């Protein structure tokens, strides 16, 4: 499902009344069935953008429309997209199976049917046998698998992922990335994946949208033409290296700029 | 190393019980050796005899039953109204704003000071004892329910809405269970003050209707000190049993809250 983001600006008002522009005139066409990564330094508004696309946050100005160009719909929470959060946001009082089946339960699907479908998804993310565990009894990687299954069970056309693997250790992260690549190849959803890892963005994405530091604007859209199915071994190839170098230079400029601004702001305070 | 650990593990289990046994033993020896008059301090043996006699002639269970009934009636009233208003306050800003000055004014008031007024209005019968304990328990319950609702992770609510829950489904499936550990803590506080207030109310009014409080006052007035102690032992055990039972129930109803 196509996503058309036009001139989205997000301004946060802080408590002392000053305004912070998190996102500035962001426009991009996300193509149906594509895996788009949004890469940028922290504070560039990339998570905010994902939440605006999901209808979870409201943009200060600008529009997000979803669907075919001749019949677009305004985005809304619980609409055609579903979010996978960095903090997972699993319900601690629900077991794994009741977390995964939550969306179906809210839609009024019978217990027998939603458990049957949840079991299939739990098995597909490698958590068979953990159905009646509580989230607190699982490792970070396992919790993120539950979060993924909980989102996938709804079979919505758009998958939003907000730094889902950001808090995982390096080994778990690699396993999860490969799993996500496999799921993407099987389902071909439209994916918007927010990350601050250059490796991750290039490995997963069909395109990498590199953001500027605050206020967040698009610095460059980098097409990634690595063949699919992809695997972590591709990180060693020269094509990957060239993309990495290019993205790295873009990001380094932004990070230095952001740091200089922070230093200047700190200096002004003194 | 291992031996040491098993020793300290054993000590951890045995010592608490041993300390009680040692205390009672020391008490008995102290009273016997110094020949203290039972009016001032009866020996543990005399107290247990009195306790057995009270069990034998049925006075203990009649009075304990009356007290328990009042405790559970007062607590149930406070729990239902406290949770109801706490949820209402947590879910509606306007209700919270209206309730705020009332709670701020009434919460610090010692509820026991309402006893004269309640006796004027309700007499010294059952309703006065139940109402005074319910009023007292209402406050910790309503406040922790409100706090529990307020501190529910907003991220979880957003996730629920994103997964297709409507607003009332999100309240029912996220806000309510999210608040439960805090509500339970409030219920435990509420139960504690209910016990205190019921016994206090029984001491002040309605000796004819029984209860542990009136049993204590009556025994005290005629200097049956071993009966006073026996009643205190019974009250202590009752309180401990209620608290333990409540903890067990909390664990059964909210097993996720323990291993967080």
C-alpha cells in the first residue's frame, strides 16, 4: 500500500514555552511492497515520523495519505498500519499467546480461532513452547519476537518499526534482522523501519532515507539495489561497503553539526 | 562455603520461630520467678488457659465472628466505592478536579474523630461500626486506585489503540489491569485500617452486640487481664490471617505483578 507523506512538520512545545521543530517539511512517497529505512542521528524526528504515519501522533501541519493515488485515505490509529515499538510495549499481565492474540480479541474473533492463529505466528517467530509465559519471563530478543508476532497477526499491509532491535545485543540483533528479512520476503508488506544503525538500514532496506539533525529534513534518499533474499554475509561485499561509506559520510556531517549546536547551546547558557 | 550457606538458610527458617518460643519462655520464667500478680501480667500458661476456656464456652468465636463480619462488610463497602471513584477520577479529568479539594480536606482528618457524630446519626448498632470503618478504608483505596490509573504506561495504551482497540476497550484491557498492583496495595492498606476502626468502634459503642473490641473493654474493666491478653492473641492471629490471605489472593489474581 502506497504511503504519501506531504510537507509533514512536527513542532513540540516544551514546558517553558519554547518550541522545538522535530520534523521540518518532510515529503516522501513510500512505494507499496518496499522496505524503506529511515536513518538519522538521535533527535532527528525519525520516530515521530513513523508515529505520524501510523496515526499515533498528529502532525502539526502536513498530511499523510495512504492507498492508491486515485482513492487515498487519511491515516488513523488502528488503520492500515501497525507499529512494532523499540520498548515492545507488551502487556505484562498477558501471556505470550494473549499478547499475540490481542488485536484479534479486540476485533471480536472467537477464542478458539484467535488462539489457533496466534499459535501459528508464535511458532513462525520461533517461540513455540512459550505460549503461556509472561513477558517478564522472556529475554529482550524473545520479547521483540512476541511484539513482531503481535503486529503480524493482524496482517495489515503496512508495518512500522521504530528501532525495534535498538536495545538488543549484537548477536540477537543479527538473528532478528535475518528473521525480519525472511518475513519480508514471505509477506511483502510495505515497511517503514526507523534506525540509527547504518549497517541495519542498508542490510534491510530497498531505500535508505538519510535525515539531517534537528530539525529533521531529508538529506538524501539512497537506493539500495542489493539483491534479495539478503543475508548478513552481504555486509562484507564491496557494494555494501560503497553504500556504507556514502551513508557514513552523510551521517557524520550531521552528527558533528548536531554536536556543535549542542556545544553552542551549552556555551550560550554559561 | 556450601555448608555455610545451608547453615544460614536453615537459620533463616528456624530463627524467627525460635525467637517467638524464646520470648514466651522468658516471659513465663519472668512471671513465675518474680511472682508477678496476674492482674498486671498473666503468664503465657494462664493466657492460654483463658484462651481455651473462651474457645470452650463459645465466647471467642461469637465475638470474633461478629468482628469479622463487620470488617468484611466495612471493607467491601470501601473497596467497591473506593475503586469505583478512583477509576472515575483516573479516567476523567473533570471528576479528578472536582474530587481533589474534597479528598485533600477529608483525607488528613482522623476518621476516629467522626465517631461521636456517627453515633448521634446512626446509634451504636452495626451500621455505625461498618460506616466508620468503610469511611476510613475508602481513602487509601480511592487514592491508590487513582494513582494506579494515572501511572499506567501511556505507551501501552497507544499500543492497544494501534492494535485496534477502541477507547473503552483500551481502558478495560490496559488501564484497569495496569492499575491492579497499585489498587491491591491500596486494598491492603484499607484492610489494615478497617480492622483498627472496627475494633475501636466496638470498644466505644454497643457492648451488647459483642465483638472483640467490646470483649476487650469488658475484660479490662473487671481486670480479667488474662482474658484481655487472650483476646489480643486472637486479634493478632486474625489480623495476620487476613493479611496473609489477602497477599495470597493478590498473587492468585495478578501473578504477573510478582516477577516484574
